C-alpha cells in the first residue's frame, strides 16, 4: 500500500481523489488549505490547513510516510507549488504537477494581458467604468482606491469584515456557471470590462464567452511561473502516472 498526498482545493483534485481511491494499492490523503468556508470535501482522508512552508511540508511528508505527491492546487497557488516541488525532491518522493490548460485568446476576444492583479488595477482607469471582478476575495485591496469605477465582485465567500473592498456590489456564488447566467449578469449590470485570472478549465469559462459575444474588454491576469516538474493537464494522464508508480 502506497500513501498518496494530493494537494487539492480544485474540482480536478476532487475528481482525481475519487478515482485514485479505487486503486487498491493506494491510500489517498487530500490536503485542503482551508481558505474556503464550505469546501467540497473529496473522497478519502482529508487534511485541513497549511504546512508552514517548504520545510513544514517536507516534515509532513516524512512523518506521514507519504510515498507519492500530486500538486492539483489552483494554477495561481504559486507558492505551494514551488514548496511542493522542493519538498518532494528533498524527500526523494515521486512528484507530479496537475495543471489544467490555460485559456487561449480566440477571434473576437479583446484581451489585455497583465502579469499581476496589481497591474490589472492600474490599467482599469484608462477605459473602465463598470467592472465584473472575478479574482477571489483575497486580492480585492488593489482595486479599493479606484473611486470612479463600480465593481460587481463575485466571490465564493464574503470578504473579511476589515478587508479593503472596492465600491460596488458583492455577489457570493460558486461555479460552474452557465453561459446564460454570465450573459445576463453582464447585461443587467451594464458591465464594460471583465477582470479575470487565467484559471483555465470549464467551470468559469462561460464569462469569457459572454464577454466575447458582447464585445467587452477582458483584463486577463497571466499565470505565475511553475516549478520544473513532470506535468499533466487532465485526470486520465494523472491516473496513468499513478498506475505506473504502483505497478
């Protein structure tokens, strides 16, 4: 029996945990950071909370006798990915990075690609008046000083009571989102600009389609660099990697 640790928090990670649990030679443990109040709890053993950096993760890998490590965190959870790659190497544990493909610009898309959330906030005053902000509750502060812009902020959980929040309206909801829903929001709230991280996947891509159809600008935050590691982009490939490890 080999012990697999999945660094989770995404729908992909939950699907992988469910399928990996069927392999008789593998015991699955999924780690969730605990930032979402009501997370979707995956199949198998679940661990909540951080590790305390690369050293803490390496210590856990040794103490819990982890044999295999898969990083299936959000594409923008950059620090945990670098910690995972370093910790796995220091413990000599096979490591795989599961990262879904980024969205690609298509004909009709009016994207303004930026390197950070802070840069996204800095470019908005040049053209935006009403913005659909879909970057999560932890990075609202850079937009809070933009007094001449109204924001529709969609979040899974509401921000902390003392958080800096832009002027506008908060909408708490969890994907996946249908195209009709996204189109309706953009029209109803007279949105002229969408701000999004390039998360990839299908669950939230409908907003990109709706913006394309309506001819809206999209400020797209590019993904951070990933560590050098073996990478797959779908559950089937991750499962094949697992099977190769236990056979």
